[in-house]
C-alpha cells in the first residue's frame, strides 16, 4: 500500500464529469499528440489554479481576435491624397476588395456623420433617393448600437484633441474610431465566449471552437454584431442559472442593439409551455420588454423620426446579395419589386410568411419530440431559419450562429466544416464587388454558388439538430454510457432541466419519464406501446 508523500489538500473536489476533448474528440485527440497526448487516465481534472479551461479558451479567443484585426488592417493604411496632399485612408485601386479587408465600421464613420460630431437620431442628412430626388436619412442602427458608435466617435475626436494639445501619439480620426470600435467589439466577443463556455458546463471545451472560429477572423470587426451576441450569450447563461429576471434584462439590452436576441423568447415560450414553467417565461418576457423600452424611450420621445429610421430603412430595404431571394432573382430575373424609395411589399410579406412557417415548425418539433428539446437546439433552429428566409443576410450575421451552434451541436468536424465554408463566402463576395467596379475579380455566379453552398451547409446543420432532437441518445450533450441511458437533460435549460412534461401530446413514439426519486440518475428513455393522452 502506497502512502502520499504529502498531506492531501483540504478541498479534494475535481471535475469528474467534464468531457475531455483530448480523449473523445476526433480532431482534438490526435492533435493532442503534439503536446504529449491525451489527459492521463488517473489525472485529477479541474484542480489547476492557473490554466483553467475558461482562461485557455479566452486566450484562444484573443489570438483569433488579433487575427481578425490584422485581416482588416489593410484598410487602415494611410497615404497623402495625390491632389490635396492631405493624409487619408489609402483605398486606391479598390484596396478594400483586393485586400478583402472591407469593414462597415470604416465608411460608416463618415456616412453617419459621426466624424462631424453629429448626435445619432437627432442629426440628419440628405442623399439621392434613386429617383433623381433627395431623401432625409438618420442613423439606421438600433439605439444601443448607434450610441456605441457615437461614444467611440467622441472618444476618437477627444484623442485627436489630446494629440493636438498634449502631443499624445495619434492617427487619422477614422483609424482611431475603428480601433476603439474594435476594442469594444473584442470585449463583447470575449464576454460571448465566456458566457457560452459557462453555459456549456461539462462540455466547456466546446466553446473553444467558437473562440477559434474562422468566422471570427473574417467578420468580428466587419460590423457591430458582437454587442448583440454578448447580450444573448449572457441572457442564456442567466437562464441556465435559473434567473429569469436577469435573462430578460440582457435580452432587452441585446434587442436594443440588434433585434435578433429577442428570438430567444420563441423557443423559451414553447419549452416553458411544455414544462409548465409559464411564470418564468412571463417574467423574462416582461423584463425584456421593460429593458428594451427603458433604453429606447428617451430617443423615441426626443427624436421619434430618427428613432423610427431603423424600422423604415429595413422595411424599404431590398434583397441582400447573400440571400436565397437574390439567388432566385439572378436565376429568374424577377426583382421582387425592388424600386428605389418604395417598400418591397411582396418581398416583405413572403419573408414574414416564411418566418412564421419556420416558427410553426419549431413549435411542432418542440411539442412533438419524444423528449423535450434542449433550449440551445430550438434557438439554433429559430435563428438559422430566420437567416435562411430573411431578405437580409449581411455577412457578419453568421456570427450569430457560432455560439449557438457549439451549444446545440458540439461536433467539431461538422461545425468546423460549416464555419470554413461560411467564412470563404467572403472571398467571391469581395471579388464580385471588384468585378462590378473594374471588370476584374469574379463574376456574380461564383458568389451566388458560394451562397447556395453556405445555405445548404446551414440546412444540413438544422437537419442534424432535428435528428438528434428525435433521437436524444445521439445527442452528445445528453448521451450517457449506455444507449438507453442519458447522463443529462438540458444543462443550459435552467428551470427546464429535468422538469417533467405538463402538456402531453398523443403519439406512438419513444417518450421520456423522469425518475422523481433520484433525478441524479438522469432521464430514462422508455417505449410507450399506447399513445399518451
């Protein structure tokens, strides 16, 4: 019998349930041989005081955020104007396309009049309406995003003042603006990864794929979407911690930055109805609406016309190049009523009708599945369906799916393949823009083909999620050691986790009965010979 050479630590806890990718993941396991191989069979997991999984994942995220900044750095190069000799951005020869470094955050600094100190929603400007006339324009982003842009612009101009008066190092104000925005977005993405990792619980390492996603390199600084992803990720973490008040608070913040976080209310309603947790859903919904209203109310009251610009602009907006509607237009020649200055009523109606159909399908799955789906699964289906049938799919919108995908479908090879495909769409997109400007680059067919392949990949992910919903023993998050035994219900489900169904659905399919005497054993799959009533 061997004795320990030192005394045992007072705290002997370990993360014995944590999933270890170096043992179980088809990509990580062989890759771990580079650094000595998988974790040892007798290793004590979860006791490291320094290199915890969260810290390692955040370090990975920092590396990929740095790569994302360098991907946009080509558009920050400066050179004197050939005529005026005034220093400005060097976008000669369409550098933003040839270097594939384009980011909305750079031209929006001037386009939204932020460079002139204009207060969003109060200040306006006029531009060509496409019919030979002029139209009045305001800030086109939701309030939280617009004020984030304003704060970054004011800080950049304050830095310029400090440069002129105190001699601190500086650059062009638009470059300062981009870097300040990038700093804020990087912090938001780190919050996204942190919250996603904590929501994943024993599969904490699944968040490493979100941190190391190639989509981060391409799109994290393309626009301002990381603000909304952070708010949604924290909201989902709060729900997993059984805090509906905090969930609603962050959902309201997210909706004030980008409306899509509000889509979480759809799967929450479905699952809470099935589990009889309507009170928790009601608290979340009311708190979401209240938070959104508090953030928006000052602008709504003071500058109603500027506040409504976001809704007017999106109503009158035509098809985005990255959508299936645009693919149909290119193939058939039908333009969906995209007339300048007019709302494409038919396009709006079809897009809305298709999204309602998506919601009905998600609701059917949520109520009909033999075991109540996990929240992340239904949320992924809802957001992916929304993007597929929406008339707008800006390239950076794909970031919305990244944290949801690793929670809903933690299959490294499958998700990595989709992320690579989605990120590569950026190449023919930039080359098509270059083709439009100069005749060089790639024609539209290359870009549309990439869009179709990307959409097929997303549809395939949705199909796999649905398959695992109806075959819960195939779900890695729920799978136990035996094919009939599930080791977990919904780690991110909060009050839904291990809650029994309260709304039976007649069917002759496998159902789930929970062991009330010992929930720790997990749910047990059984076959019902008669439909449930």
